[in-house]
C-alpha cells in the first residue's frame, strides 16, 4: 500500500500515535477546548487538559471519547486531524491507519470510528481489537495454538480476552476502568464527608494512595476541594483505606469480568492460561496491587507488562510490521468509499 502506516490508540483518556519507522510520536490527553461563542478550536491535548475544571464560561472543554467509543464526532475529528497533520505534514501520500477499539464495540460503533478516521485524513483504515494489540505490544506470541489471557484496563473500558492463533477466542468488555474509579472517589467523599473534588484531583488521589487491595500500612495525603453545604474551600487528610472502600465495587466488577471469561474459556486454553499466567496492560493496571488482586481472585500468576500505558500503541506498530497477520484474521484496510459501500450492502442484506 502507498503511504506511511500509522497506528492509533484512540483511548477514552489519551491518544497515542505510532508511526512506522519512528515509534510513538504522540501521547496526549483526549481533550479539546473551544470558544463557547464562536465554536473555534482553541487547544488540543495537554494544553486543553490543563484547562479542565478551570475553564471560564467563554471556553468549553470537551472529552469526546466515552467508554472507549466516540461520543462527540466533531471534537474527535478535530483531535485526530490535528495530530495527523503534525505527524504526516511532509508525507506525499495519505497514511494508512490501524485503530484500536474495545472488543465489544457494535457494528455501528465500528462504522463510526472508520468514518471518523478516513474523514480525518486516512487513505485507508483498519480496526483491531485492543486486547490483541495489547498482547502484541506486550511481546506475547499470539500466533501459536496456545492460549494467552490479556486484561487491558484503560480509562473507559476494561477488555478481557483469551487469544490463540492470532485471534480472540473468548472476550468481554465492561465500561468500568480508570475513569469509573475516579468518579467513585468523587461520589464517596461527597457522600461521606460532604467534600466535592474535581476529576483531576480524584485521579491524583487514586494514583498516589489508591490500591486494589487494603494496604497493610495506611497512607495519607492532603487533598483540596470544597465543602458541599457552605461552598467554602476545603483541605482535608485522606487515607488509602478510604480510597480503597470508595473504589471497591468497581474493582469487584473488573474481577468478575476476568473470572467470567475464564469460566467460558475451553479447557485446553484454560490450561494454557494456568501455565502462562495473566498479563495486565493499560494505564489503570498501574494501580497499586492490581496484579495481586487478580492473582488472589483467580489463583493464576498475574503480571503487569513492562510498559502498560504504551502497550496497545506499540502493538499496532507490530501489527503494521506483520500485515499478513491482520489480513489472515480478517482485519482489512478499507478506503472511505469501500467503507460506505460495505455498510450499504450490509444494510441491504439485513
């Protein structure tokens, strides 16, 4: 194919772009900022993220990805166009792009993402499930007739998949991940201590003292918010035990998804997983003791991959180097015209 091959991890929290021959060239938050009056794009990525929760009424800050799928087409289009123009500005031909999607996206959501990517400047686009890309990025041998389990815990979704011979055998995707943990922290302290935190503060609390298991030695940090009744600024000490109880229900949902996939896994593949262990990827896999929680609930050795944040994006790069692997498993590059024609035919047949 003509044009440079590009891999995009279009996540709920961040966008990572991999360019063949260069590696990861973009790692920015999935955020855009607009003028409330004119609708003009003001900032993208980290600059827009710094405005989140601090923006005046004249600026509207948008997070266009919700639970791993597009909730605001125009804002996502602007973000992708901006980064592709930066990455591909000196290229003669339009790029061919592989985009990661959760394993449970619907046909309509698939079409939306394909339309979005081709509208943003791709010559051809191809979708690949996040767990498969994560497995490739983690360095797992997915082409052999042996089962491996990957749990990709991102910002919007947790994808659990058993992979064998280059394709997904059993999978489940739930809309509980890093953002749901942040929201649970906000709700807990609003309910228990009448203190309101913003999303960014909740995320910092989670990263500093959050844990998937109760810590033996309790940790504490100072956090700033405001009291709900008086509206006055608040400064209070928060403990790791409080944070654990705030996010416990969401952690249980992630654990239930993993054990549910194991229950559906064929016996031979289950035996392989018992030997090979479970691999955790995604930024939320870095939550303290996440691997310990999974190991305790499943009885299977669990490891966090070497670089969980960039693992999926690196996996798209490996897939681009092995396009035969994509094609042999039904992952086809399509132009905008081919995508439209395919869906028109599919609708006619149905």
